[in-house]
C-alpha cells in the first residue's frame, strides 16, 4: 500500500481493524432451517439472505425492525463538461421528490415499510471539476467520510446505500478506472440517458481526469478525493460505521458500488458485511463486481440508482426472514421429515 496521507489515518485504521461476523449465529439459523417444511437448500439465496443477516447482526434470530434506505445526494463540477443529459439543478429537485414520496425508491419504501432517509451534501457547492482540479481536498474528503459514518445513527438493523447526483456516473467511472485501470471508454455508460456524443464526452472527461491526477492517486482514498464525490465518500463512511456497529449493508448499483470498491481496495475484508443488490445495466458495473469477487443478487436491467435496487433487495431480505421465522417445522406441522433410509 502506498504512503498514507495523514488525513486518512483514522479511516484506514477502521477499515483494517474490522470485526468478524458471527459464525455461531449462522449455525443457529442453519439449524432452524433444517427443521422447516421444505427440502434443504430449496429456497436458494433466500436462505443465504437470512444467514447474511444473522452473521452481521450477530443474532441467532435476526430481525428487520428498522431497515433503513439511505440516499446521499451531491453535485459535481464535472457536469460543466456536458457529461449528463440533465442539469445539476435536478439533484435538488429529485431530493424534494424523494421527500414528497414521488420517486421510485420512495414508493418502494412506503409499500414495504422501509425507513427512507435522504442526506443532502452541500448541493449548492459542487465538487471540483475533476478534469481541472481535485473533486475534494483531503480534509473535506475525510470530513465527508466521517459525516457518512454518523448517518448510520438510529440503530438500524439493515442499511441500504443509494445516491443521487447529476454527473455521478462519470465520477464513479473515474474511480473504477483509477482503482482497476483502463480508459474512460472502458467504464462509462449512458447514465441518465446521454446520446453518443454525450457518451464520448463522458469518456473524454474520465481520460482527462486520469491524466491530470495520475501522479496523485496511488492510494484508494486519494482516488476517492481526487476523482470522486461527496455522496461516494459519505457512503464509504456508512459502510465503515455499519461494520463496526454490527449492521449488514446492501449496496445499490454502479455509483454506490464505487464506495465499496474504495473500501475493498484498502482491505478486501472490509466489505464482507456488504451484499450487492443487483447488476446494473450501466456499463462497467459487472466488471467492478467481478474485480471484487462479488455477485449481484438481482439482474433486472436496472440503472436508476437512488437506492431503488437496494430497496428491492431489502424486500427480498424481509421476505426471506419472514419465511425463516414463520414457516412451520416438520414437528409443528406433523409432516414427516427426510427418511434416513
């Protein structure tokens, strides 16, 4: 690992000294699962979801009394390069839409009783245009990570990470390129729906940013500060805090996964408590998941962001837990169990 910037010393320490999951809790879940009126393993990854909750909550009987979907919203100076089909004023407008219940994630959360929290990150102050200057200075990046850690307050038993920010698929692509190599064209996608010319501008913006910052992005947290954004830094903070507070995390799509990629680059074990909700239709997301050795739970061709995929994964987790807790056992239902003969 390259020399560490002193501004990030505490953050790196938290990423390197992560607590382990609870194997005994997982065994307790498996023990009950063997008694349920179904063939062993027949619910597939639904069974794994319950084990995931048990391991990272540290509870033999997991619960989802307070599942929280978080949407971190920020603006980006790189939008000056024509990388989005929408102006950055839309970020604040969509924040209001979340709050008023009009967004897809708002409706998912309302229908399925998920707690939605929206965090605005200085929307009036876009980050630096990464083609011309760092997105954030070191102290601001560290402070934003710390802010994201505070966002996990309120004792949630599951945190779902989402984001909103016009231009943020460009900075996420730049982060992936900074961490894993390649050019802008390898990582950018159509985001909010840019045309071919817009896609070319996105790739060019990433390439120019990589060229500008090449000598200053040796450490993953420097990649985040120079090429990233406030919402990605805050999501990294939420990932760190959740691990230390025994809260499992579901990560949304292309942009949210960039925060996990930074954590993984510092310490691969630091994201073991994270489940990746889905494989985004956005170019590069499947490659990023592969680089981290992480499967996506769903593959629905989604690319909305805003925590929508993570919220849907939380619905599956709630369903899986409900089945685990409420299905009859062979004994209680007077159903003959598997024959030993």
